[in-house]
């Protein structure tokens, strides 16, 4: 994996944050990092593929700032060691995804 710049301190890092900044980020936000929450390389590939296949928000039809939302079944499959499938996700704009997430 090529080095990138740490989002926290600007130093070279193997991922988005160096180990020190990653720990600080988790401590201050109270949330595990993106990767520790299950958004790994396989998820990133699935997300890119889903957004390439459907270029609009399922809820409002927007075509900008699209994200991929997972169903509860998606994480259940992953917990059982299975891959998350396209049918386990839906395309939502960031606004609809945030609204939906807040309603849970």
C-alpha cells in the first residue's frame, strides 16, 4: 500500500491516519475509525461499483454526492464471513442517507 498523508498531523502514513492520530481520533469522537466499523477495501469496491451502476438517489433522485447505504442484512452477512452483495445496499444522496441514519 502506498504511503499517504495523515489527516491528523500531515506526516506520511500507511492509511488515512498515523497510529497516534488514529487513536486520538477515536478518543475524541467516541467512534471507531471507518475501517474498524467494517468499511474495508471490499466495501469500498462494492460502493464504487454500486454508484457506477446507479447514478441517482433511490429516495429523492439526486445525482450528486451519492453514498451507499447498507441494510442490516449486509452486516449480518459480513459477520458470518460472507460478502456483502449489491442487493444488500442502496444508493442514497448524503442528505437522504443522513436522514435515514438519524431515524434508526
